[in-house]
C-alpha cells in the first residue's frame, strides 16, 4: 500500500480477489503499521505493530497455500 492508495478501495479489491478464488492475500499498510491477512473462507485478520501481536507481525506464513514460505516483516518504513 502506498501513501496515495485509499485503504477502503484496496480492501474492496482484496475482497474481489477472494471472491475470484484467491486463497491467501496480505495487505501491508505502513501508514497504520499493520498487515491485513485474507484467507479464503475466513474472517480478515489484522496484525498491528502497536499491539501485543507485534511478535506475530514479524513473520507471515504462506500457510497451506504456499507451504514453507515465510515473509519476514522486520519493520515498516514510509519511503
């Protein structure tokens, strides 16, 4: 997500992707220091760097969609 993107529009796009059969999606939002995790058939999960879930934010699993894949999120920058 870039500074010029609107969160609501990107969330709508992600829901369209899920409706089209995408099984896993991550939206990284550096402005709010959070990651939205979309898994087909499940409620959206939000991990925020400012919450107790900080340790959970640092690694995002590919789950059953991409077994053994892990995305390391060390920190957010707004370059």
